[in-house]
C-alpha cells in the first residue's frame, strides 16, 4: 500500500473490519480519534482461517488489537475500556 498523507480524512470501512480513512488507508482510533498505520500492517487474506495469535505469534497484544479493534495503543485501550 502506498502511504499517502492526507489532512481531510474520509472515514469508512477499509474492507478488513477496520474503520479508517478511505483516502490514505490509515486506521482510525475510536478513543482518541487519531489516524495511524497499524504496526503489523494488515491481516493476510490467505491466513483468514488462522487466529490473530497464530498469524502474529511474536506481536505485542496492543499490536494485534490495532488490527482487531482499531484502538491505537495500550493507553487508549485502558482509557477506552477501563483496563
């Protein structure tokens, strides 16, 4: 994916379950409204049968959560969900 910077984000579904900017492809955090690129990139469509833990066994929990919930960091997770 080409990383394009934009200032006017068009929020919508990125097609893999994440909400994000349709113009630049960055994920939208539902807590802090930040737009960011997930550290792990994106899920592999050829590994949809695998759990995210199997696909990314060495990833930190917050890195996997970026792909599942869109929450950008451990701090936002704690504030948003009271962890």
